[in-house]
C-alpha cells in the first residue's frame, strides 16, 4: 500500500561520468508517472507547481518504475535539441492525472555542445607602430551568445615576454605598448556568460602573425589635463 508523505522527495539522481543514475522511491503512487528531462537554467518558475513542463523540457524520458535504479546515457539527450548558449539541468518530475506536476529532484548537466565548441577566429583590423587592433569572430553561434569579455595574448616572434590583456565586451580589441617593426604571434578567446551566472571560455583561436607598422603613426596618448 502506498504511504502518503508530506515530503516525498526521496528520489535520488546522480551523475557518474557520462551516465545519469536515478534511484526510484519505492513508495511512489501506482498511478503516477516519473519523467526525466532537461530544462534551461533560468526557465524554472519560482513555484514549480505552475510550471508548464511540457513546453520547457528537452528530451524527456518516461521512467520504468518497475526498476529500482535507472541508468541513462547523457548522450541520449540529442545535441541537436540543445542550444549552445544555454546551461541545463536535469529534472525528475512526478505526473499524476489529478494533480499538478511535481519536481522530485534536480541535478547539474554538462551541455555536450561545450565539449566541441568551435574556436573563434582572430583577424587584424588595424595596426600602428606600437599597437594592433583585432576583430574576433564567434564561429560557434555567429554572435548569438552573450559575451562577458575577451582574452588576447601576443608574443614577439623570436622570443620575449607574453603580453596578455582582458578586453571588456564594449571595448576595442587592441594590444598597446608593442615594439615598432616587430612581428607578433597573437591569439584570442571569448568568455561567454550564460543564464544562471555560468561563464564559459571558448578554446583559443588559431594564432595569427601580425607586424607592427613602423610607418604608421602611434595612437594618440591621453589629452593633457587643463592647467
């Protein structure tokens, strides 16, 4: 006989490598369904009982309650159903015909698209005798993801100290204080921000070799303060 509990969140879901392992509460109501699916972080309602799960869940699985433990490969959630710019979590939901859906358990989920993210492309926009200005292109989503900032790294061909710079999203991608008439090997990457305060660093771009232009004027310095 099913024993009704005030709090029946006795189900446990865990992640072991590439597998989701779910242990079922043996006292689950016989007329209920247990569903496992993914939801975009940020789409959870404050009151889970009013969330329209069918509209927000991705890649749902109906659990066979006759089994004590359920193992689902994370690859069962097809990458084509997921968005590169989103963080997800797993939800275990109980459905009953005469009640609202209820969230039994949640767990973190690593978006598989992040494992094969395309490196951005770094290109020269402009150069002077002591500076280089870049363009960096998001090849994974064509600019659909929010950007926190960029990292630029340059090294003089032939050796020397590595010069690194963090450039905010609304700033020009420019490396200053370089040597005149010198070749530099530079690369860049994008740091994205996703819902749920999740940040993601892309791979470094392929390196490009750019030479400072001794014939070009240096960028103007700051204007002198008025007396």
